[in-house]
C-alpha cells in the first residue's frame, strides 16, 4: 500500500514528515479514531534532567545544581530523595 501525504489530514502533515509515512500508518492502525495525548516537550525531558541531577550530585553541590537547572534547592532535594539519594 502506498499512502500519500494528500491522503492524510493537513494538520497531521508535520507529524507524518517527522516520523515518516510508514510509521504514520502504524500509528493510524494502532490509535486511529482515538484521542492520543502527547505531553509537552518540557515534561518529556524531565526524567533525563532528573537523572542528570542525580548523576552530578556530589553531596555538596545543591546550589550549583539549582542554578544550572533553574529550579529551587527544595526541588533538587526532592529529586534526589525520589531517586533514593540521601541529601
């Protein structure tokens, strides 16, 4: 089967271009007719940011990390605690 860009709704053209027509067809098979939530990019990258904070934490650098990541010391400590790091 050869699906063309003109076969899909205009508002989905950008998605089809990014993921490719074959992947778009697979998504249509799996999720066609349903509502799919795609989180904002900021939320998608939070897990990686938090893992980086845990990796970079040395027991003394909460202030440095809070400045680097633009969050509060309390948020840094919560990320560490949530990931099993005592601080």
